C-alpha cells in the first residue's frame, strides 16, 4: 500500500535516522513511503546498527509501527532477514509474542 508519511511518521524516521534531512529515496527519486526500509537500506550500517536505531523508539512508537505493518501501510519487503530477526525479537520483548508472531507471518508472506 502506497502512503504519504505523516508528520508523526517523519518524526519517527528522524528519531531512527537523525541524519535524515527530508531527502527523497535515492533509488526511486520520490519521497519515502515507509519507515523501516529507508532506515535499513539507506542509514543503518549493519543489522546491529539497525536494531540500535529501532531501539530509539518508545514502546508506544514501536506499537504504532507494528500497527502500520499489520494494516499493510508499512512495508517489510525490502528488509533483509538479518535485519528482520533482531527487529522482531525486539517487538517480542517490548510489545509481546503474539504481535511478533503476526509480524513474522507478514514478513514470511512478503518474502515467498
């Protein structure tokens, strides 16, 4: 699902990637449509660095991001497995195992 990032989304993006300055995606030349793919693919330097960036989000912000994933508004398609695994472990720890399982099912479906 294509979406326009809200001011709240941009705030979260800036939390995870303080170096973000409002630029467009270098691959498609258009504004970002999701939060996790640009953080993983344009700002994080490794899976560990990606996790550190995601850990900057509060529990409320992480839950919001999970809700976007569940609704199909946030993409996991471009998230490498080595980035997804610690991310979903963080979800399990912060938000709960049930939600982590649902997010995992979405990730698997997007990568079949």
